[in-house]
C-alpha cells in the first residue's frame, strides 16, 4: 500500500470509548452519592454532638460530641484525600539530556513529533533498560489541566533496534497523545487512580485515624465507627472499580492498536513489526548479562560496558537458533516465536491493558503500509558518543553494588568465552533440534525393546517430531486450564478453541476429547523415544559399548522415577516456611513453626540420604557439603521469644535452596551425559 495514510479511530475504539465514558459517569454518580452520604453523616454527627453538649455540658458529653464530629470529619477526609495525592514518577534511575548535548537525537524526535502532530516532550530522559515510554507526574487536577509529557528512552533499547525501528517505537508512544479522543483514556486512568487510592493507598489516612483514636477511649470508639463506615464505602468502591477497570483495560487495548497505526503512518508497518518481534530477545539478553555479573559480585568482577555484551548474547542466541542477522540485528519471525507455543485455547483477558504481540502484528500487517525513508543503521548512532553513553549507564547500573575487594573489569573477550562455555554446558547438541529441551527421554523397559530401529537419524529429531513434543506440552496445559474452567474457577461464559467458540459449561466435554488426543500423542512420542534408543544402541553394539550405553539409560531412568518424590520434599519445605516472609502474630508464628518442624525432620532425612548417595556426589560442592552438615548438626530454633533468629533462618533458607539445586542439577547432568554420549557414538561411527 502506498504511504498516504492517516491513522483513523476505529469503530471498536469508539465503542470502547463510549463504554469507558459511561463507566466514568457511573463512578461519578456513585461518588457524588457517597459524598452526600458523607456530608450527611458529618452534619448529623455535628448537630447531634452539639445537641448532646447543649443538653448537659460536662466532660462526658463534650467528649461524645467531639468524638461524633471526629467520626464525620474522618469520613470526609477519606472521601476527599485523593485530591491532595500526587503520583510522582521515580527519576533516580534516569539521566536528563538536552538538545545541546544530543542535537541529532532531538532533531530525530522533532521529525516524529511533527509527523504525529503532537507536542514536543517537556523533558527527555535516558534509562538503562530495554524500553521507551512517555510519562508525567499526575494529580487529580491532571484531568482538567494540560500536562506536558516527558519522554524516556532506554539505552538497552537503542542498542537493540535500527533508527527506523526506534522512530516507529517513539511514534507509537507519541501516538497515544496525538488525538483529542485519546484524552478519554487519561480520564479513565485518573478515575482508576482515585479509586485505587481510596482502596489501597491508605497509610497516611490510617496514621491520622490511629493518632486521633489514641487521644482517649471516647475518640477511640468513634474512630472505630468511622473506620467501619469507611470499610463500607470501600466495599461499594470495589464493585465500581471492577466496572471502571474492565472498561479502561478494553479501551487501553484499543489505544495500543491506534498508537500502532499512528506509528505505521510515520514509518510503514514493517519497522514496528520487526522491533516488536525482537524486543523480548533484547530484554532477555540484557538481563542475561546483568544476571551473569550479579553472580560475579562475590568475586568483585564487573564490566565497563553491559551493552556490547548484550549485543553479543542477542546475536549468539540468534546464530544458535538459525536466525538471520542483518546489520548486527537478529531478524525474528512470528513462526520462530510461536514454534514452541502450540496452544489452541484462547481466553479473552478482560484485565489485560495490552493486546498480544501476535494480535498487534496481525493488525499492522492488515494496514500493509510501505516503509518510509528506511535507515537500518543502529539507533545508538543517533547519540554523539554511543560508547561513552553505554559506559556511563553501565557505571550507573553497578554504582549501588558493594564489592569486597578491588573491582576487576571483564573484557568482552573474557565474557564471550565464559558465556559460550556456560551456554554449551547447559544446552544439548544441535543434532537433537531442541527435542529434549522441554522433555526427558521417556521411561520404558529397555530389555523388551526391539533390537532394530526403523527410523533414520534425521527422522528421529525432525521438525515434525519436535512439533509433536511441544504440541503435547501445550495440549497438557490446555487440558489443565479447561479443567479449571469446568470447575468454575474461571469466571467466563465462553472461550475459543482451535478457532471455535465454546460455552464454558461444555468445557468438560472438550477435556474428554482432548485427553484421548493427548494419550495418542504421548504414545507416538514413546514409540519415537524407543526408536532413538534402538538407533544408538546399534551404534553402541558396533563400538563394543553396549553395557556402558545401557547403564547411562538405566541411571537416568532411576533418577527420573525418584525425581518427583525428592522435589516434593523441597516443595513441602517451601510451603511450610513461606509464613516467615509474611507478617503474622506470635501465636500464628508458633503454630506454623510446629508444622515446619514436622516437615523439617523428613527433609533432613532426605539431605542425609543424598549426602551418602554417590549419584549426587559430583553436584555437591565443598561449600554445599559444609552448609548441609551445619544444618544437620543441630535442631535449630528459628523463633525465640518474640523474634526471628535471622542467622539461623539463613542456614535453613540456604539448605532448602541448595537441596533443590543438587536434585535438579544432578538430573540435568545425568541427562546431558547420556545425550553427549550418543553424540560421541555418532562421531565414532
């Protein structure tokens, strides 16, 4: 389609806008009614208090009268407190930039602003992450007064997109404010904020009520009455909140589609599509680098540039996934992202503020707008000195970390080598085509398996066999969700499955059908796994390694049979100890400690078993063994008198964590040892 397009407000958007306006009007009517009730309570309390005092002036009547007035005022304060609340965005992680500092970037923004026909941001900030947004400090008066918005751009984002993709992303953000009709979203947002404040943001109000109630017993009584009235008001507001929120979220999803259309009108459809497809990978790569250096804190190792390493991880993953890389940026496809998600179940998420990436891409493809003035250069080039900027934000990211010794900075080469080694140590050979990434070899009787394979290697791990594995996983998840629907745990009237709309009351019928399909698919996978075993058994026979090969399978099968039981001890300990992280009364803590001790006896017995079992010896480090032995050495008391013993809780927490690592890592390493051995058999064929 030629580029002569102005984003129009869709009929669905207008419909959602109407619903949102009606929900706001509904809130206003309810709120006015509550205010009138509040004023009425206050007037009656004041008149009653004065009458009581006038009838018989004395200390008791004065206290009762003052208490009544206090009650009325507290109710009114609750109803009007939101007017004085300001929602201020935390800027501590941001750095403001100016036109003088970054003239090319500001000229770039000027161009977008002119095309979208909106105002230039009040201020432009940079952050460290993979994100861009428009924000402002909001108050009740934001609904009535013009507010200048600020623009935030993440360095992790500009490091992961081209110039035209960044233009599309920023045009999307400005698109939210490009038409007056978008103002409705702001009104509904502020109404949501008002109700949220009255329901959940009550720390300062509770402090006022407590201080007034502490004056004397009379005030305490009437303060308690005020709290009861406020609780009733909150119950009403919760019902209104549901109505307003559903309308707001439905409108918000349409606002995203509209902002996408604005972006497409500026750059064409493709740039926003390609950036949407890549951003999850960019964010994952960024967090992978941060996690890597988080584990290096005890060794006082850091980096001078997180972002060059983010790019490496992103492109390394792309290369290992056979993705095309163009101008140093991976080019992802919808098919690649959806390869492992085979779910056919669609439940409308009424509470989601954003449509799915898949739905956004479909709408952009429908527009089919040609790319305009495409620049594939990396967006980081818009800055005067991109590398210096990256180093500046890297330093900001690590500035809050306390190191035990002088920091050693890893050079890129050191990071690259260690990352690659870790990656290959924790992944399976490419010949398996990700067949085993989310499944284990199926357990079967090795001795009764037939002695010849009927499949070639390329067929054992073909795309169709891999798709069957992930279809089975999705089918299991769909069945689980459908059972929840059948039991009434999802408050929905209908859902879609494989493109067909189905009533929630018929969910169990669908479950029965799908369970038959699931059994058939599982049987096919088991048959393929037997063929895999037989294929490699033949290779092992030819190389006189039959018994060695079979032992690896037997060891894995033995671990598989006991894995769920062993992990269950970890889950029970996690559940039994979760109360420690909640605020509880002393009595509740003591009761829960008794239950914890009951589980702990069985858990300690399991730790003793794995310490003696040679199967787990390679996974248990010296530090782990020392920590386990310390934990087992005494019957620790974690709560004494009225306080937790923090040092002892740390011993408990570390032991639970280490136990899970040992069980999971041992299973993974045993599985990898078998799969690597099969690769060796192939290499020596």
